[in-house]
C-alpha cells in the first residue's frame, strides 16, 4: 500500500479544462480534459493515442485521497471520483483483467507489449513469485525483446550488468556474481536468434502465465470462524488461500459455478448455480475493498462468458488483420534474411580474396627481396673476378721479371766458376721462385674462371627472379579484375531480389467457436449481471479440449523443462539456504510432489460445490 496522502478540500476550477497525466509503463501521456469529461472520455482518448483496440483488459488506476488504490469509473466524471488535488492528475494505464491463454486471446502487438511490461515489472518487484531457473529464462526473452539477436562480435561482457533482469530475491539466494548470472542468461539469449520483439514478448508471457501467482488479485478475507485467508480473483474464478501460502489454493470456485455475487457491509455472499448448495460467504477486512472485489468479479465474469461465445466481428477483424500483418512481417524478415545471407557471403568472399591478395603481395615482396640479394651477389662476384684478374696480371709481370733476371744470371755465370756456382744457386732459387709464381698465377687464373662461372649463374638467377616477378604482377592484375567482378555480381544479386514481395497478402479466416447459451442475463444485487453458464457436455468438452491443448504444449516444452532442470541443478550448489523465503520452500515442496499450477487447480476444484463451501467454512 502506498503512503497515504493528506486530506484536501477540492477548489472549484475556474478554467474550462484541467491537465491529466497517464503513464503506460513505457510512455507518459499528457492531456487537457474538459470539466465535464467522464472516465470513458479519458480512457478512449488514451486508447486512441496508443492505437489500442483490445480495450476490455485495461483500466486507469490511481490512488485516491485516502491512499487506497482505485480504478477510474468510466461512467462518472473524472473530477468526481476522489482524485487528490494536484497540479496534474496522475493515472496509470494498466491491465485490470488477464486472459486465460495469452497466445490465443491477445491479438494486437501493442496489447502483448503492455502485458509484457506489466508482468515483467510484477516479477522483478516480486509481486509474482518466479523460481530462479525460470527467472533466468524469462530474463533471456526480455533481453531478446529489447536488444534483438545476439551478436558475438558486438556483445561485450558486462553489457547486461546495468539491466534489471532478475528479482532481487533470486540474486540474494545464491553466492553468484553478476557476471555469473549474465553468463547463464547469455546462453539462452543466444538460442533466441531470429526471434522478433513481439515473438520474444509472447514467449515470455506464455511462460509467465504458468506461474502460480500470475493474474491473481489477492485480498485479505476471513471465514465464519474468523480464520485469516486470502481471496484470489482470477480469470477462471475465485481461489481461497491460507494466510501463509499464496501459491497453492485450498479450494476454488469457477465462474461457471457462480450465479451471482453481492455484499452487505463487510459480508460477501456468493450464490452458486447449484441451488441445493449453500451460499459461499466470507468477510472482507475493509469496506472500501468490497467495491474493488465486486468490480473485478464482474469484469472477470463477463470476460469468462465472452471467451465462450463466438468472436465478435471486431475481434474477427483484428485477428484477420493480425494474421495478415504477421504474414507480411514474415515475408519481410525472410527477404531481409536472404539479403543478409547474400551480404555475408559476399563479405566472406571479399575477405578471402583480400587475404589472397595479401598473400600474393607478400610473395612479390619476397621475390623482390630475393632479386635484390641476387643482384648484390652478382656485383660482389664481379668485383672479386676483377681483383683476381688484376692479381693474375701482376703475377705474370713478376714471372717475366724473374725470367729476365735468370737470363742475366746465366750471362754473368760465365765469367767465373765461382760466379757460375753462385749463379747456379741463384738460378735454382729463381727457378723455384718462378715455379711458385707460375703455380700461384695458375691458381689465381682458376679462381678467376670460377668467379666468372658464379657470375654467370647469378645473372641466370637474376633473370629467373625477374621472370617470376612479371608472373606475380600478371596474377595480381587478374585478382583485381576478379574482385571487381565479384562486387558487381553481389550488388546485382541483391538488387535483383523481387521488390514486390511486400505486396503479397494472405487471406485467413478466423475460426469461430459456436456455443449455445441459455436464458438471457438478469440483474442481481448492486447491478451485477448474472448469467446462466454453459453446463453439461458442452462445458466438459470445452474443458477437455483446453486441457488437451495444454498437454500438447507441455509435451512440446519438454526440452525447455530439461534445460530448466539442468540450470537448477547447476546453481543448486551455490544456494544460500538461510536466504530462502517461505514461497521458495512452498515451491520446492510443490516440485517435490510433482505438482504445478494446473494440477493443483484441477485437484482443488474436484468434488461438489457444497463440499468445497463446507471445507472453506472449516478452515
């Protein structure tokens, strides 16, 4: 309950209009209403502004001057409903009634989005109990609805750290960091690739509607024994809960079993269809709460009956338009997916060609480097050959000089014997020196020849390197031509996609449910309309059909249940038992017994109305 506001005395307005602010969880709307404007005028104005046609689920909520939550009455003037005196009158545009099956009943995307925002807020605020493993799964759908497909290239660790994705109760129960929670959410988030925002939101709601506290409005009541209990007003009927257990109802009364509802002061009386059964009586704690309980009973009862009649022309039209819009969006998504696939293929091939081009450029660089080294080697060998030739010429000159000296020695040796002996000795020495010089000259000449051969081989290698360079350059020119042709082909492929696909329209006829109804409605206490409900075989067949569809849905979600069970097992070791609340223990007991929301409701509604009334009085 919000903090009470101080009482006030409304001053007479001197203007012709007054300002109003309406919040829709994702937007704030401001209007100026005429003084005589009714709640219907404001409600219709909001619905037209946001484009909502499924108006029967919603209402305008506000806090009255005494601090109680109230819903704006549509048939009375806005200023005559005890709204606190403020500069701008504040209202919340919220879902007042819930559907039985979100996937079948919610037609408009804007309706689905408003329900998603409200249910998501209720789960995060812990107004609806959600098990930890289911909280992670729901968070992954919320991330998909907000950010679209998971992209490994752009996703960064810690990206979801600032988001409120899990109830604080779940975070406190486990010794896990924000990064650990984010990693587990990311695993499921990546599995939702290709899912649009409206698909992610409807999947979120399909899971959330199976939670025990989903769509239940709780009110404190007591029975004739003055036992404190909870009354739960739902789309299917009235549930009775023990004070400490809001998850599992002790008994339930479907709208098909209730003839009419009335109250006198704090006493509520519910008359069953079976006139042999006693009236179901309970006592509310606050008189002001009785009008809200009665209003919710009337609204849920009317919608319960409406669902069991053939769809109106308006609903049929909305469903047809929704199917056409869904088909059109699917065609556009398929077209975008094809274009994206072609673009990815083109980018991939472009990347491959660029890598090949880089490889060719590297090979050319290496070939140029090898050519440069070959040229340097050839120059070095040429220089060595020149030096060797000069040394050989020098040695030849020295050999000539030595022969000339030998001749001179021989001429002078004739003069005397002594000179002859000396000359012979010098001659021998000169001959030995000459022999050595000749050998050295021959060796130098051989070395020069070897250097010339190496020079020739280097020039041949240089020629081969130049030929390889020319080959690489010609291949590079071919690669550039191929890349250019690839871009032109990819562009033409994307442009050649049929542009008139969005003109396709699918004609779909909404199925009509033909049910028979008995006597027309009649007035009961406090203007509550009473209806004779479908009974007998028709109701049983309808219940069986609904139960059959639910069983099929549960079978399809077996894989999902296995994933949830694996996650629960994985994080179980990190649980802090001291941080568990009473609802956690009640839920664990339900799981241990193999029960769920629907098996519990099926079990508690068994037996006659008389027996259940007696059971309620004995609580």
